[in-house]
C-alpha cells in the first residue's frame, strides 16, 4: 500500500509493539526515548540523531534543499489499564499507551526508514516529543522550529468515530486551549457552634461555582468556552470545627485562547472580591497548560492535495476537539497542521482501556508525510 517497503513496515510494527509493552508516563519516558534513539541508530545511516535531554530529534539533510520540513510525534503514555488481548499488552499495571503515541513515534521511524531508502529533496526533521499528555513537552520541542528555521511542521493522530483510513482534518482551531486552575482560599477556624468567630471559605467558593454558567455562556463568548469543576475541598470531617481552608479545582478551556484567558480573569476577579467580602486570603495555581492548536489554512490545503494524490478519502471536522493538544506550541512558531487517520466509526476511543493503535495506519501517515516532504 502506498509503495511503503514491507520490510520497513514490519520493523516499525515490531517497534510499536515493543513500545506498547513498555509504556511510561509523562516526564518518565527514559526507556522509551533511549529505545527509539537506538532503533534509529541501528537501522539508518543518513539521519543525525540529536539528544536534547527529555526529547530528541533526527535530521536528514538533502543535497540541495529548498525547504525544511518537520514532523512531530509524541511518546508518553497515560495512567489507564491496558485491557487488550494481544501479545504486546502493557507489562506495567495501570499504565498504557491508550492514546496511540506508540504509533505516532513508530510512524516517525517508518518515515525515517523510507527516506533512508528513497531519499528526499528537502531537509526533514523528525521531532520525538515527551510529555504531551500534560501539555509540558511541546513548549520545549517547539524551539527547534526557530533554531533550525523550519518552514513547516506536521503531525498526525488517530481518530475514532470516522471511517477507517480517512484523513480527518479541520482548518482553524483543531483542539481547544485548556489549563488546570486551582483557587485556594484561607480564613480562620472557629468552633462549629460559633462560626461567626471564624472565617469560612465555603460561601465564597459556592459563589464561584454558582457564577460559572454565566461566565461560560455562549451569549458572551466566541466558540467553545468551558469551566469544569473537578474537585471541591473545604475543611475537614470534624463536626466541631468551622472550615477555614478551601480549594476549588477547575479545568478551564476555550476554542480560542483569548476567551479562555478572559474566563480565567473573570474567575480570579470574582475570587478576589469574594475573599475580601469574607475576610479570606486567596491564591491561584495552574497546571497542565495547553495552547489552542490552530491549523494553518495553507498547510491543510497541502494535506488535502496529498490525500488526493495518494487516493486517500478525506473527512472534514465540523467542530474543534474539546480536548487539548500541545502541538499548538509548534504552530504558534511556524505554519503547520495536525491531521488524523480514522480508526473506524465504532472503534474504541482514545483513553479507553480497550484502545490500541492500528498498525496499518502507519502506512497511511507515512505516505502522507513523504508526500508533504516533497
């Protein structure tokens, strides 16, 4: 299929199964990174493999390049049990490649093997990225776009709910920006019989929760804007004590970063006002910060043209994904796009314990990468 060397495909498939058996969580991917580097060094001679600490890249230099094209793959796993019936099932209880990242980087290696054999008229950079699942890795790897003056960058994912083998894409925002937000309020304890002698954050936190529907209303926001309560923690289970500490944990997200930032500002301003009203101190903390992932129109046009040249059917996404992707750090720096290959309309979704990357998708993605690298 697509003139992919079957021997190269079998090597990449075996690599994918090895990675699947040894999943590692974000910021813990030591074995994974080393295994990938060793694979490239053992099976290629025309690629320079450059270690950057938590991540690495491989570079192919053409004789007379006109452009520099980059392709990114991520290699972290998630804390979900791997419930598949396969020889390559995860060997680590409670950790699995349930988002297909084992396939993403194995596909980069298949691309390397194909270019090693067939050559390429342009310089090609393969970016092997850590910690995508927590929004951490992309911001570090994306600096390569500036350092090497990359002209364009692409990546692919796998997508359930679409026909198998279809290339799935969207212009504009592909994945929402999001971040974890904590609002921590502290007052003063008192006996439960005399709460007026203390400073309890319960009503202040309740006011914040009550205000959320107004803050995310479609009438005042552009595109998808959400604030999801993930945890409320107020006081202790001590019935003689009025609570004096409280924490509200939210995930805030927006189709456009500007809208998410405005939502954050509204929450912070209300929290400060409520804290002053009840005599509390207030602090804010953030984690798992993802940018809006925006596809560039001209890059999507190139993907569509590549699909036409290869005979790959396409599906256009009507709405952006509510979930986030830190590939947005790359497309903030240079033109680029992220596309998906359909898993099938009934195939288990990513992060499902039954999900497993479909090996044959590497042939589709590699064929598209090779076409885009021309």
